[in-house]
C-alpha cells in the first residue's frame, strides 16, 4: 500500500492538468464549477459594495462554508443555492428602493 501512495505522490504534478484522470469525475467538475460560481459572485458584488450592502456581502461570501462532505453529501448543498438566491434577491430589492 505504501508503494502505491509513493507513486501517487510522484504523480501529484499531474493534478488539474489534461492527465488528471480523477479530475474528469462529476464531483470534481461540480467542485470546479462551484469555485467559478463563487468567484463570479464575489466579483459581481464588489462594485456595489458599500456600508449598506456590506452585511449581505459578508453573508454571501461565507455561504460556501456550508458545503461539506463528499459525493452525494456535497451535492445536497441545495440550501446553499437557496440561501444565495434569497440573499441576492433581497440585495437587488435593497438597491432598487
């Protein structure tokens, strides 16, 4: 078993590249999509950031902390997206008022 682990350590440089066989799994694709979604959300919040939107922005930035586990447990992060949509819609209403 330790021999297999030593081999995996040597292949660590392949992570994230074209030869990352584990990177093609649905779970890894979902994780990369969540990261891109988070970055886009934060970049979208920054131009409108002020004292009135700060609390909402902080809560939105902390939402990914709710995503836990692996596989089907991580996929169960529907409450993350529901809360995100709720906060974003509330944020839009505040700016429109």
